[in-house]
């Protein structure tokens, strides 16, 4: 089994665990155990590191702490693909890059068009711009060998670029009031990491300690602390000059990817996906947020990805993956409307200081939009396969 197949298999298992965690969270939120479920993640935990003390609830440690490891793995994947993998040339990166841009712009415009009247609601414009790679690959994997492997690779590349766009959006648009002192300390940490990289230091323990120090500085700077994971990833050396074929980056990625896929992401889903429908009504929901997220994911993603890709191929800027038809490509574009993890994460950043009605509205929009995208995309691929089989028989 090659690296690509291992990656897809692990992401498929992760999606199954994510789905299970989501269903469990929904069941608990709509049962007599609702209060216990919500109180669990609002339980405060006191942690001390040297002279620093952190008193935050469990939800904070999941969203700010564990998700930093998720973004570290995403950053490692992006760096490797840019230098050694499917994005290491303009020719390879052209179509997924253009598709990712289209798949980000159109959903954002749909959300903005629906929520332009309210400045608070506009903060959620980026929620429908991301694709959940685990769920999307899981849908493709349900069809096995009936889906061209090139389409799976393309979807993986597109989702990685989607994650990169999400990281940039978080860095520029979802920051709090900035602290000059901690920004300065963060800059020093980044400079030290750069020096370690420049001198080809390959001891991962040193990078991890420096990354943790950077996380603390960013946490107090006003810039979202999860970006420490991405910055750390970019500083990890790809290759060891002294030991041929030894890759510190790959070693760290392979070590952390199962942890993220099998534990951190399901835990994030369990902590964030719970929506109680017991007392929901038009009075405590924001219908324009629900519509903006839902239509952005289900309509915006497929229109943005497919139209941008079709124009790029038509004008000779890129070409379709080998053995992939436009019908299959369109079905994949529909599946890319599964937003889930990153969409929920950006939603928690956009409306962290507002009441629960905003977050509940986001969750409902994300869940419905993702279900529609995954279900209809799967049915389209099934229909395409059956049509192709009949054509071959006749």
C-alpha cells in the first residue's frame, strides 16, 4: 500500500469516527443527558507551565490546544506537497489551485449576499469556504475502485489547498485585540525556529518545545493560537543532510496523523457538533446564517469549483486529471460541499462572543449542507457508474 492509499484509508476511518462522534453528540444534546453533555465541556481545568497558569474550560483545550496539533499536521502536509508532492510545480498545482479559489469565493459571496444586512452575521462569511477532507474522501471510498484514483488524488490536493486558504483566513480575519509585547515574543520564537531550520537542526523535540512556547505567546498576543501549529510545520526540515532518506517532516507527520485522525478530530466533533432541538424555534435561531452556510456549502462549493475548473481547462490554463470525465468531476465538486470540521471551527471563532443561538444556527447549516453535499454527490457518482456500465454492455 503506497503513501496515498494509506492516507486515504486513514482519512476514511477518521470520517467514520467523526460521524459516530457527531451522532453521539446530537443524541446526547437531545436527551435527558443534555445538561451533563454541555457541562462536561464547560468544566474548568487549571493548568500550570512554569510560572504561567491557564484556567480554561475543556472546550477551550479541545479547540485551542488539540486543534493546534491538527493544524500542525495540515501544515506538514502542505509543506511536503509544495516541495515534494502534488503541488511542487505550477503545472500540477494549476487546476486544484484554481478550483480551490473558485470554491472559496462563490460560497463566501452567497453567504455575504444573504447576510449583508447584519454586521455581526457577516463575521461568518468564511464558514462555507472549506472542505472536510476526511468526510469527502470517505464518500469517494464508499464507491471503491469505481471512482478513478486520479479523482481521489485531485480531491485530496484540493482539500489541502482549501485548508491552506482557511489558515490564511483565520490569520487575517479572526484575531482579537493584539498585544504588542506578546507579538514581539512570538516574533522571537519564530526567528529562533527559522534559525533551527536554517542550520538544519533535526531534533524534533527541540522544535516541539519551541512550538509550545510559540503557542503560549500567540495565545496571549490576540492572534489565534492554533496558527502556532502551521508556523511550526513550516520550520520542520523536510530532509536530514546527514542521514540520507531520513525526513524529520515525514517522521513527525506519520507519528501525529493517526492521533489527529482517530482521536483529536472525533473529539472535536463530539465537543462542537451537539445541537439541542428541544427548545429551538424561529425566535432563537438566525435563519439567514443557516441559509448562508447551507447554500454556501451545497450550492456555492459546486458552482465555484466546477465553473472555475471548466474555465481553466477551456482556456488552456490546466487539464482534467487522467481518466476523469466532466460528469465525475462535477459529482466530486458537489461532495466538496462537505464542510464540517473547518467550518465548525471558523464558526466558533466568528461567533465566540455571541450567544448560543449563533453557534446553533451555524451547526444546523453545516450539518444540513454537508449531508446534502455528501448524499447527492454519492448518488451522482452511483448514477454515472451505472450509466457507464450499461454503455459498456451495449
